[in-house]
């Protein structure tokens, strides 16, 4: 049963006085509703308001003086990802509705086709859905963070335990080889081979550590890790992989950095394995609204059967994106390549990492 709210704080972003009056009248007629309404006539005022206040729901007109269409939805969602957003428009445009939902809106209403009951129900459903979505994302974030911390713990154990032992064994083997060589022992070559095998084992351990904990904790860790991913793809796979990042782009939220890296890693892996592409382009960029990670190939594109086989990979990438309030998009057509984009609200760059328990022990 949907909860009946006795009081709801609502931000109405609408520049038309007649439409403001209509919405206020409809809200007053909602059965069991008590709405506290704040008005903003410009998008910039709404963004400023969301910077210091958190209403329970936002009603947004898509035709504002300083913004129009999906741009307004993106900017408001980026300002407050956890606040449910209902889009209002005077145009019955189904594609616009779908696009608005894709970039962060919870619902879509046509002004000339709503009454008090429909508006009240839409607001309540949006609040309930968003609350459930926020809680689900928090649980996903906790699970992802616990997984990351366990991987970091294993990587540290490999470095401090097995890695240090192998370093010691390597030094002993080299010392033994030199002594046997001085003594003219026929076993000097065996000791040298033993030292080489230990060196190879050290390289394997280093690769395991990088795989478990690929992103450095420093603010520049994501940029460095993506550059290393591009370099290793070019060297090991024989496919030209270019990394593009115009700015330094420090990312202090390590959980965010790890999730974005894993998404890029999965997309690059899929391109190498299935796309038959001569080149891969990896991009990291930031605007006032969002942080973007994009992987683009110029291969065969995703065919229908192939898309079904790779569904698990797409689900994993979407899951990772959801833990950082991000949205994953895959654009592909046969013989036209594939673009995988993950967009994350810029506000996530400054969001503190939630504290979860678990250290892998």
C-alpha cells in the first residue's frame, strides 16, 4: 500500500504564472495531501536552491527561460541525484518522456492531461520509487565497497607476504648462483635458472596485485589507471588503444574511481574480444554537470545474438554505475562499432565514501 503523506516539501520549477497557479490549485485538491511549495522560475535558481535544501520532490517544466528540454533534467539531477524529479510539459512527446526518464526523471506528466488525483498519485509514487532506488543503491554501494576492500586486503597480503618472501628467495638464489660460479660448480647454471623462475613468479604476483587493486588511492589514481589500461591493451593485444583526458581530473572518491575503472576495463575487454576493431578510444572527461567515461571501438558492432551472450557484462557494468548514481549507455549498430558511456553526476566527485565494515579477514 502506498503511504499517504500528510506533508510534502515540493520544489516547483515553472516560469508560467498560469501554470504555477494551476499546479498549486491541483495540489490543494489532492486528497490527504499537505504540500509546502517553493517556486523557482529559472533553472539557475533551482540549482542554487538544491545546493542548500533538499525537497522531497521536484516538479520541473521543460521549457524554462534559461534552459530547455533534457538539459534542465540533467542539471537538476546532477545537483541532487537522490531527489525524485517529475517532468511537466505542455507537449505530448513520448520520446521526450523516455529520454527524460533515462537521464534521471522519475515520471512525466502533460499539463493539459492531469487532474488532482493523477498529480498526487504521481508525486507519491515518485517519492516511493526514489526512496526504494536510493536504498537499493546504498546496499549496492556497500556490497561493492566490501568487495573492493577485500580485494585490497588480498593485494596487500600478496605484497607483504608472498611478494616479500619471493624477493628474499630471489636474493638468496642470486647470491647462491654467484658463489657456485666462483667455486666453478656445475650447479651454478641451475641456481641461475632458479633465480629466473623466482623472478617470473614475482612478475605474476605483481600482475595479480595490479588486477586486484588497480587504482591508486591518490586523486590522480583513476587517470593513471586508465592510461595504464590503454597502454597494456596496445602492447598485449596489438590493438591501438588511445586514452584521451584533457584535464588532470582528480577523483578523491576512491570507490567512484574503482567503479569507473572496472566499467572501462570491461568495455575494453569486450571490444578486444568481440569487436574485431583496429582501434579503441578511451576517454575521461568532466563538465559542470557530470563526469564521463567512454569506450569507443570501430568494429563489427553488437549483433542480436552477441548482445544476448554479453548481457551479463552489460548488467555488471550497469550495476557498478548504479553504485555511484551513474547511468550506463550502450550505442551500437552492425558494422558501425560500439560506444559504451558511463555518466556520473559531478556532485559524486565530492561525496564522502560511506563507511562500511569488512577487511577481508
